[in-house]
C-alpha cells in the first residue's frame, strides 16, 4: 500500500509537507497547484512552491514530491511541464479537481470536468513534452455538478497518457461535505486499466480500511485527515497504535511555527497555527482549548510564552 499526502491550498504547503513527512508514514507528496495561464513561468516560481526541487524533488525526510500544475491552455501547460521537468521534478501531476470558484471561472481545476476532450488533450500534450522516465499523473473529482461524465473523464485521462489517477470521490458541487462516494471509484476502476488512488473523507484507520474495500484501491491519498492527526499514516500502516500525545503535537506545532519565520509576518504565521489547531480539535480536546487562547494573541511574545508554557492535561 502507498499513502500519498495531498496538498491543501493555504495550509498544506512545503513547510507542512516537511513537518508531516518527518512524522512519517508517507510514500509520496503532491505540491499545491501552480497556476499556468498564458506564459512560460520563470524557474523561481516553481522553486517557490516546491523548494524540494533543490533537493532532488524530495522532502528533508526523503519523501518524493510531484509538482502539480493547473490550467487549460494545452500548449502552455505542456511548455511549463517541460520546464519543471528540466528542474528535476520527480513527477508531474495535473489538477482537474480544484473546486475554488476563482479557479473554475478561469476554466481551471474542476471546471474542466465538463470538457473531457480538453482533459485528454492537456494530458497528451504534457506526456509528449515530458521525458518518459518522469511520471505524468492526474487528479480528478467525480464531475462538476453530477457524476454523469465521471467514467468518460477518467477514460480521457487514461487515453491521454496519465499513468495514475487520484480520484477525489465527490463532485465539485459536493465540495468537501461528507460523504465521499468511494463506490464511484470502484466503477471508474472497472472502466480504466491505469492504477487509481482513492481520496476523500479518510480521517481514521477504519475509514482507510472501508475506503480500500469499497473503492477497490490499494493506494490512498490523505490531506485533512493527516492535518487532524499527524500520526494517521503510521496508524493506517499499523506502525503505531495510538495518536501522538499533546506534548508531542505541541512540539511539532512549534517546529512548524519556526519554519514559517523566514518569510511570513507574525499575523500570517498565527493564522496558520490557528488553522492547524482547528483541524487538530477533531482529535484533541487540548487543541480547542489552545485555539481559544491563541486566537487572542497579537504579537510574537505571546507565542513565545505559549511554546514555553507546560502542557496542561484535560
């Protein structure tokens, strides 16, 4: 079984990739999407989103990172894929799943699920532009506002040359609301021959087991579940039986806070910590208590005292 770490725009970026992969359990990561419009992006744009490119496209703990591209211009997507491949990308992933209205209005992400022919053309052009030893994969949802074309879209990706498809088992309209329709991944698996990776609503080891049984996939991708429980991948593998202690979590949070220092203002750093505490509150009552404390912080000294304060039992 492979466990992939998903991106989460505005939270699960390269800093959190580094933090979570140090905890362990992941085989591969996918970067936040890099938006491609009508130009060949400069190298520094790719390095900014995926600084792992400086390190053979791997996190500090050695987990490989695919670079994800989002866009609808066939030639421009191919040119940028070729560029990022030349920078040493481990793999190229194509985003056909982002539900953000600003992205969809510009014919990106999940909006392309209404255009399977365009999906096919984009994948085909990228596959042709990228050396064969670099895998080209794609991530899709079940559709835009219905599952009517789910099988057609998956077939388009396969025929375009995608070597693997991550399926987020919801439509764009579903957003992130439960449930995830894992049975549709099984239907897609009966239509295409390329490997599928199941994604959506995997919060616990039990969810992972049921997802694999229903979807027929041996590989899964987790994002929000890993943010809520940093040990989730290890627990799914059976390499750990219990959650990390709150003392361990707080040390991880502090390490993450320090990783934000070089290029982020205190207010933005505080926002990231609040976001993570929000997700952690699904598993840890301490996170809810600490969120109430942290949301009142206004400066760096408040946080320094927080990191130094002893962990209180709840």
